[in-house]
């Protein structure tokens, strides 16, 4: 009976390890398999959420089974079965919980998960075999299972990840070689787009403009890491594509350079340099160095586009770009080659006049009206960046303006959703997570016709030492716009503090610990005539 009890406790431990590994792998995948980022999350959340309660349950349950089994073997088995049922029930809750971005069991994820469980099963089997029918063998098995749970992050991010690294590196090299071959065969005009924010929307705008020259292919969704771009090339780039618009994400120096070494851009757009992901870069100077790698990669016969009204972007253009430089600004600026005038929101569109300085696309100054479906003043900058690329490639301004008017809002980036039956408009800006974009989104909420304006937000993350300050500032801005605010999680407290400091009343504010409870409150609050802005939707790492 003692051996059976030990086996059952080992099964419970393995189920618990699988539950922990699923949660850890989910975070590991969202953090691009960076062990350092996984360990940071572990230090903030893992013990309280899972490891300590589960490890305690395992050890106490195993000890109880051992003690009971000493005098009543059948009772020890029954308690062990109860322990298996409890861990299985908790596993079901974790595996079926609501997720913003679910874990995807890619081949890499399957290998990591499988080896993690295999190592755990091997260790538990050894303990059961060595313990035999000893009186406290079940307790020893439970203790080892609890230790496995506590060490699971380091087992996954350290031991398992390193053991599988040669396999992953071989896979990566094979995929990269295939992508490089595809690029050599298709030979598209490659436009790289990087920046602290605005990349995805600018990518859509540039692709729409370059469609005038022939079919363009923008990297799908937010495929902006090296392996994401490799996958985009291998799965989507076709011989008919005349241009390839590549979103280039970066979390450290060298990331953009690696992408440029892969795709060799002939044109590049630097959208902005700001505090987004400041926690990862450490300082704006490092961010500038990292984003400027795109300018370094543009050849002398190429084109580099960036903002005239951003001191850091302007410095990158002046000191690191070898090719032609075109500068844009959302308002008249002495350094700008093109800018916007008369920006207004009308009939659900952003309407403005794009002005091109004399000598840029002809001897005379040029003007054209843009009637864009993209909302917000920050999107005017994204549209101007795309216009600059089109002008740099020889397209007529009037044609560029018409193309920009056809760009649909990217999913979850100030995308209006009209529920005519309920009389409610939802502005989905859930993929926006930077201070400038959040301020612009509040401007859209302010200007949108409404009986009442509601803000739903968990605040912003990865802003380093400025995170609390920026979230309080978001609250101060929101106080002047939102009639009701539904705030989520710990950063929502900072937004709340900012709103109260700016004069908001307590009864206007509702705070919830998580998204599901907050969203239920929104459904309860909304009524005909309301406009609801969903500003940022944090990944599960921060949930």
C-alpha cells in the first residue's frame, strides 16, 4: 500500500508540475523565451500565485498520507487519491482560464514542455523506487514534488532551455537560410519600420501607398522579431510582391541590426523614440542607439524617413543616415519636408492637408487633402511617414493621399466598433501601450460625439522608473475627458490617483483586480449614447 501511495503522490506532483510548467511556458513564450524576463516575472508573481500554495498542498497532503498510512494503509491511499483530484482540479482551472493571448504549443513549446515533464517524471520515479515501502516514502515523494514546483522556473528557463538550445539553433538556421533564399529570388523593395510606437499602423500605411507600385507584403500582425520576420517571409512572401514592409521590434541593442542583416532594407522609417519598453532598454539613450541601427543599415542610394519634431529622431537622421532623408511633422516645423495642417475629426475620419515643401517632390510647394479612416492626431504622424516613403519612391502626392484614405484601422488600435442596437460606440485601443498614443486616444474620446464617455484601462507597463509617473499623468489627462473610469490592477491605482488629483470624483471611478470583473462592470454601466474607450489590454504576463 505504501508504494501505491507514493505512486499516487508522484502522479499528483507531476500534475502540479505540468500546471506550473504551463503557466511558466505561457510567460516564457510571451517574453520571447528570454530566461531573464521569465525570472523577473517569477520574482513578482510566481510564488504567490502558484508555487507556494501548490508546493504546500503537495507536502502537507503527502505527509498526511504517510502518517495515516502508517496505521491505516487504505486511508493513506484514499488521501493520496484526494490529493491527485485536488491537483487535477486546479490544473483544469489553469489550463482553461481566460487568457488575453493564449499559449501556442509550437514545436519549440512542445519540446520545452515535454522535456520539463520528462525530467520531473524521471526524478519522481527514482524517489519512488528508492523509497520502496518505507513508512515515510510518500512524504519524501511529496517533498521532492514540492521542491520541483519551487524550482520549476529555473528548470524550464535554465536546464531544459539550455539542453534544447542546439535543436532550436539548428531549426533557426534552417528557417533563416530558407528566408534568405526567398528574398534573393523575389528581390522586393524592402522597407524597414522601427520606433518606440506607431510601427504597426505605419506599416499598414506604407504598404497601402506602395501598393500603387505593385503588390506589397507587410509582415502580418505584430511579427516583428527576427524569427517572426523569418516566418513571415517563408509563409507569405510571393514572387508577385514588389515590396516587403517589415516591422522591426527591439528590446535591446542589436535586435534591429540583426533584422537589417536579414532583409537588407533600401528604405527605413523611424516612427518615434520614447519611453515604451524603457524597463528593458534602461535609458532613452540606449533606445536611441538601438532604434538608430535602422539608419545605419540604409544604403547611400536609399531613403530614411523620420520625425522632424523629435530631437532624438532628428539626431539619428543627421548623424547616422547615409542616404536621402525626408523629415515629417504633424504640424508646421522648420526642419520638416512635409507636415499636416488643419487636422480635424469629422464624420468618423481624420481630415487634414498634407503640405510638401518646395523642392522635395517638385519645384513648388504641394498640397493634398487626406481623409483618413485612422483616428487620432498620433495617426496623422503615421500617415505622413507613409506619404514620405511614397514621395521618396517617386509617387505623386495626389495618388498617395488617395491611398492613405483607404487604410483601415489596424485591429485593436483606435478601431471604432458601433453597436447600433445598444446605441454604444466602443473604441478599441487595446494594443496601445505608450504615453503619446494614450494621450491621443483620450483626444479621440473627447472629440467623439457622446452622451457619456467611459474609459477602461489597466494603465501602462514597461516604462521603467517613469511607470508610476506616466500612469498618474494618464489619470490627470483622463479626468478632463472621462465621465466614468473603470480601472484594472495595480497600475490602475496610479491612474486613479492621477484622476483624483486632477479633480475627478470618487463616484466616477471603479477599480477591479482583473479584466473579467472589470469588463462585467462595463457591461453593467453602459447605456445608449455612451462611447467606451478600451485603452491598453495588458498581456497575461501582467494580468
